[in-house]
C-alpha cells in the first residue's frame, strides 16, 4: 500500500510540475486577425492547428474515420490526428499510457476518458477546466447535457457517449419457449425466463442467460435503482449494506447452481468464456449488457449475426413502478498541457453535440439529441439491420428511465475491484453471504478512508 501511495504521489507531483511549467502560454489557437492584414490588404489564411485525439476507442467502435473528416470540413484550419492509446481498445492499459504521456513531453490535446477514470485525472491537474469556454459560448451546461460532470466545482469534460443497460434476447428462442418479449418485468421474472429458456445438457447445453464475471454483474439489481446504484453511494461511501447487493449475489448463485440456468462461475473463469461468443453462438438466450451491443446485434466481421435480437428493459425492483438503468458516460476533455486549448475545446464541444451521432454506433449524452433518429442511424449502420428488432429496441430506450449519475469518485475502480474476490468466495461456496457482505463493506470502507 505504501508503494502504491508513493507512486501516486510521484505521479501527481510530476503532473503538477509539468502543468506549472507549461502555464497558459500558447493555450489558444492562432488568431490571424491579431497579426493584421498582409500588404495586399487580404486577410491571411488561418494558421493550421494540429491536434492529437488520445483515446482507447478503436475506429471500429467509435468510427473516427467518419467523424474526424466531418469536423475538419467545418473547421478547415484544425487537423485532428487519432492517437489510439491501445491497439486492442484496452481502457485500463490506455489510462496507464495516458498518465505517462501527461508527465512527459508527449503532445496531449483532446483526451477521452472512460466512466470511472475521469474524476481522478481532473483532480490531479491533467485536464483543463472548461467553465470559461462554456461561458464564452453562451450556453447553460445543464440545458445541453444529460449528466453532471462537475469535479470540485468545475467542469473538466463534456459527456460524449451515454451508456445504458438493458437485456438482449434471442427472439427465436423466446418464440420456441412461448415467451413474449418482456415490456414490464422484475428480476424474479428474469429468473423464471432463464429457467424456461434453458435447454439440453453437456457441451451443447443452451443456458437461459449468461452472467459474466465483471463486477457489474455482482451489482445488477443495484443498477435497477434510481439512485445509489453502484457499490458506492452518491456521497462516496460504501453501499455494500444495501439489501439489493445481497439479493443479487444470492440470485446469481441460485441461477448457477440450483436452477442451472446460467453458466457455473468456475466454468466462466477456467474456460475464459466471452459474452459475445456465448450469446452469438446460441449458447445463451439472454444477456444483460450495455447499449454498445445495439450495433453489434447486427453482427460484426468477427462474429456474424445469424438470428433476430430483441431488447427488454433492465428488470425492475419489486414494488418499483419504473425500469431504471444506470447511465455511464464517457468523457471528452481538453488536456491541461495542450498548446491549442481553444481549438481542442472546439472539437470537444462539436463532438459531444452533433459530431458523435455521425458515427452511428453509440447513444449521446447531448440533451438535444434526437433519440429515435439516432436509434435508426445506429441500426441502419450495423452490418445486418435485419437482425435487430427495431420495435422492441425503441420501446426499451423510451421506457428506460436513467438513474442519477454523479461523477464516480476517483477511487471507484479501486472500490469495485475489492468486491470481486469476496463475491467469488460466496459464489464458489467458500464463504457465507453475511460474512461476504460484511467483508465487502469493510474493504470498500478502507478504500474510502485511504483516499480521504
């Protein structure tokens, strides 16, 4: 722990020294008007600005090759070069590289950050506050974007894609079992569907659902809450004592070992099962997942779609009147060390409003986005739109209420990671549920304390 803290302190110190050394010099794009007209009396051409866009998202996922040229048409004096931080799109490895770049002489201008990585980078000075740019543009942040991105009272990023969760389902398997596409259902209904959709034995067995070994699956029922819907409460303290965490772990274990309607946990780990393979190879009928799977439901080059996928809202909690889903944005920011901050902000603002929709792959965090139109764009740009049930998709998007989404605490990933070994002990029958909840609560509380 001491080594970890020392490393963090050294990183913060190096970033602080670098930002201080950079100051505000060269923070704006060149203004040709300030240099005066040429001897011929004609206005000089705007100086070309070259920006780096540093992101973990590959072109296949984000469609940068479609988006960036459109920006450059609108702003011909700004050229944007894609800086893919990891060839495989690994966000964890990408953030490690980003931190090294921030403390070095590498060029950083535009930075895209995953959901749980934003506040930490804002807190240590890696990102430029955008409040003055927003004020100059003359709009109210809350009128333009669906989630709050304030950190320590300042806005360091604008939300780009807005991830929601739902359940994707093999429509032919539903029809075979005589089950309708759910429009109003609970987690108990989800368990019942999984049992009815399970078929066969051995290597050819089809499971009713697939629950992956991501921490998100340990908190699925928490995700159905309108607020305090993660392992941390909105105030940054442990949420492990919420009864829904206990209920969700019990549900997972029951489905794995009593109902046998989802893969056993040890098989997921030992066989390194992948959720895409399980679903698209017809080995699982249902899959709770984020909305990046809309476009993928039409198939990809790696895994073609061979059946119709239907969509249902994330099951609701017993007694709750609405279907909720967490909204997990990605963040687009201007690097504090950029020498062209105004130009970088122009891209950030453009991309997080009109630009993102050009890619036709993900949903937008822009409040003025036309969701129905965007759904059509995403579906029609998929490899095979005929494999996506548009009616159930539009119903699901329309009838899913976003839960509140405060900016995750800078230690959110650390808190999430301490849950995994304790939850696994329970699921693998090595620890009882009450001991598990107590241990998770204790370990998350220690993370919170160590970060205060």
